[in-house]
C-alpha cells in the first residue's frame, strides 16, 4: 500500500498586524482551525519575526491523491476566507 503526501504552502499578508502579538493571533487562529477541521499538520515556516507577513505550511497524508488534493484545497479556501489576512500565493506539491 502506498501513502500519498501533499504539501500546501501559503504566503499571507496581515495588514492589521502592528506587533508580533497581533500577527501571531491571526496565524495561531488559522493554524488551529485548519488542524482541527482537516486533520492536517501545520507550521509557520518563514517570516517568523515580521509583523505583517507569514508563510505557512500544511501537510496531509492519505491513501489516494484525489482526497489529499481536496483536503489541501479546503485548507487554502479557509486561509483565503480569513478576513484579517490576504492570501498572496499558494502552492501545492503532491508526493
């Protein structure tokens, strides 16, 4: 049996964040909601010390590529719907 792994990387602008605390509230909320709703692993991977920017990674493992793709698309839509952030770029890789 083969496992399929998907990686979604998103780049966000957080225009209302004037401090790292402001930024982390938005990022933590998004990461927690994605992990709880979609059972994905999550991490902030870049722009850790910049107030208005975040790069986040989400991974999903499943037995078929279609399901992995659907889950990551749902996560992308969740991020896109976050009113406190603007989705700049999103990329998906499947392994």
